[in-house]
């Protein structure tokens, strides 16, 4: 699974090692923090309306990502990643020291954490694609994803045994551990020798949407709508409606991480072999089926153990289906005329994703509180069908001869 022969450009192995070390630290940071958000929100007194208000605020940095990347373009890709991880660490430590309940201070630090995470989003796969040999991008990204999830799982294990999730002090310790891991990632990224983003993408390109990438932008927007069902409403339903404790949610994440450890490299291999269109379409069809089933089950009694197990299984399957989204970034490389277009296009895609991520929680929260949570998932199924239709427009896999011609150009 982790054979590296033929994966990297000559002369880039040092950078590849540092990148994978950084990815490992990021997996630890996410494992300490990402498992606990929904239960943490409940502990500090958030209600459904507060939860749907938080997400648009937290996603605001994504809307400005093209401009943030432009402002940091004097830095290399690695050092921009270091800035991202340092920002994440500052937000996590501040959350641990200064927050006791849901208030404006809490919202401020959540935006700081989100800013760091969003800066790194387009950088992650951009650096991975840069160090990868042509035709091996999917494999490299798949290995990166697998490393993230296995370290995520390792960081999650102590939560099962040492943290009750009933005291805010538990969450503070986990935030500090997540911050330390983020700083470790930042140091590794700082040491990388990569090009400046200003060299990767001229200023004019960073701030312009290009017509030939219209399908990628649209798929990114619809992905943002879909993502919020997975990230916000499904976990909120499990915790608030079906009363699932921190340990259950963490165990669910650990099982999902273990599955992704083996699944993501396989998905990367399938993308290299079959092309990104088939994987993207398959992910859309699976998501549609999941949200239809959510809509049926979420109105059942919380005391029904079979329903709870089914909902947990659906959440697990939805997590696996998210792996197909790596096909979007491969689609960008296959559409780009030169490597200089990849970074700015991924940044624009993050912004499109987050326009949807700001809008959908507010609309979903309104639907949830007025007509019922099941209709949020019905809307998710409609989004899944729309996403599938857009992915059908992605060109199929090109022949080897066409790839060689493109590489020569």
C-alpha cells in the first residue's frame, strides 16, 4: 500500500518525506479535535438554531480563500502550510483557555481555527500533486489520505478510555493536544523546499475564474451543499435526537478511519485506472441512497436499537463515500493547460464549496425547525442526484497516448 517506487518526481523525495510527516501530525491534530465537536457543542449549551448559525460563521474564511492565498503568495507552498497550521494551533489553544460556554468569544476562536484549516485545504493536494509523478497523483493523494486517517484513529483511541465527555476540562486537554500536533505539522511544512505560490500561479490567475473549469466550480459548489449534511445535520441528529455519547461518536470515527486507511489508497488506484468520472458518479449515487434512508429513519423512536445501529452504519458509509471527492482535484489537473493553473483553480474551488457551506446550514436549519429534520435529508437526496448529474459531464479517462501528448506539451 505504501510502496513509493515511481511515485515521486526525481529530486522531490526529501519534500515528499516532510510532506508525509506533516500529514501524520495533521492526522493526530484532527483525531484529538474533530471527534469531539458535536458533543462539545452540546456541553457548552448550543441549541439547534445555534448550531446552524455557527456553520456559516465558521465557513466564512472559505469564501475569501482566493484573496487569502493571494495575500500570502510571497510564501512558498510549504511555508504557507506552516502559517495555516500555526493559525489552527492558536485557535485551539485559545479555545482551551478562554471558552466556558457558547458566546461571541467562542465564535471568534472557531473562525481562527477554520481560517488555518481553510488555508491548508487547497495546499494539501496541490503539494501532493506537485511531488507526484504524472499518472501517479491519485496514488499519492490516496496514501496521504490513508496516513491522515490512521493517525486520526490513533489519536482517537484515548478518548474512548480516558475522557468521559461530560466535563469541559476533558475537551480543553484534547484541544491542547491537537494544537501541539498542528505545530509539529507546521514545522515539517516550513522545512519543505517548494515554489512560491506567486510562481505557481500569477496574481492575475489567482483571482480569476476560468471558463474551462466551469464544471469543476459547479461540482465544488454542489459538494459544499452535500458536505453539510454529512458534517452538520447527520451528527447533530445522532447526538441531540438519538442521544449518542462521546464514546459512541468517537468509536464510529475510529471504525471509519480504519476503513479509510485501506479504502483511500484503493480509491486513488481506481481513479488512476478508471478515471475520475466513474468514481465521482458512484459517490453521488451512494450519497443519494444514504440521505433517502436517513429521511425514513430519523423520525423513528430513539429507543429503537435497530434504527440507531442503522443510522450509525449510514454515517459510516457516508464517510467512505466522501473519499470519491479526491477525483475533483485530479479532474483539475487533467483539465489544466499547465501546472501553474492547478493551485489557483483549487483555491477557487474551495471558495465555491464554501459559498454553499455558508448557505446550506442556514437553509437546512430553517427546514429542520419548521417542517422537521426528515426534510433536510430529503433535500440532501435531491442534492445527491444533482451532484451525480453534474459528475456525468466529467470527461472519461483519456488514453495513454493522449496523456503522453499532454505531458509533452
